């Protein structure tokens, strides 16, 4: 099963989780970090890449950005389009975006780059649609966390039985406040992210590590598109 198929399979769970649980780190971790990295709103196009049910896109709309969402899951795309405030959404593969070259000022990838099947193709598409001087603001589960053995990800005593530099799929089942969610994602070392950005004309201009505990659970970064 592909990552896209898994997200469609668990779409109803995710909608309930994102709209009911206040303990998954979005409101007090991921979103504040991303907001800190965002450029000021302009009239330029903004893409919420892998928008899911739309909560990050809705926050961007409230801040004055001209946002369009994109997601591979039909269920999640419909949920994002039906919520309020209304978020325009396209159903699309992140590695084959229906946007023109150099047409976008800002791409926001909120916990989505770890969930794409074609990671190199996705980053290439981001580089293609960004105008020179545009930005990618991204957040992922910190590779220090995703490299852990699944059974210890939420434990104070964590273990690593596989090499950090080895990209691999993992499954993380969480239950909080009577709501459950199964995350099927990819662990990738930090160098996979930076190498893909550099190969597609982007340079890092800011990086944030966040989360309490022995190791950070959040990695957020801004990459700027160069003119080449």
C-alpha cells in the first residue's frame, strides 16, 4: 500500500484527530514554528502542500495569504474545501502539481513531506513552481524521533535498532482524548531533505528544532529559491 493510499484509508480518523485533539503538537509546536518562519503576506500565490483537512491552510487564510490547498486524498481534499473559512483545494499528486513554472511565492508543507511517495519528485515540483526569491516553509517530525523504534517513540527510554541514515517507512499509532490516528510515514535523515532542496535551487535560511524532552520532536525550516 502506498503512503497516499494509507492516508486515504485513515482520512476519517485524521479529520476527527485534527479537529478534536489538542495534544498532537500542532497548536503549541508545529504551527507557532511555521508562523515564525513565514514571510509577510503578499498578493502572490501560496500553496498549502499536502493540506490534509485544511487546518494549516485556514490559519494562513486568517493571516491574509492567498492560499490554495493540494492533497492526494479525495476525502481530505473534500473536507478541506468544505470547512470554514473556505479553502480552494486541488486534488493532485505532490510530485505532479497542476501549476505553472515560477507561479508561486510560497509553499507551506506542514507535516506532509514525510508522507509523500515520491519525495525527490515532490521537492523538484516545489522548486519548479516557486518563483526566484520565493520560499518553502516546511515542518516534519524530527528525524531523531522518526529514526527510533516504533514501540519507543513516545517513551522516555527510546531505542534505535536501525541506522539513522537508512530511509524507511514506519507506523505510529496514537490515541488521545478518546480519538485514535494511525500515521504511516517515512523516516528520512536530515541530509535527505537538505540534499533535495539544494538540488532544486533552494537554500536554507532558517531552521527551528522544537519540543520538550531529551530530543526534539519537531524540525521546521525555511528554504529560499535562488535564481538559476
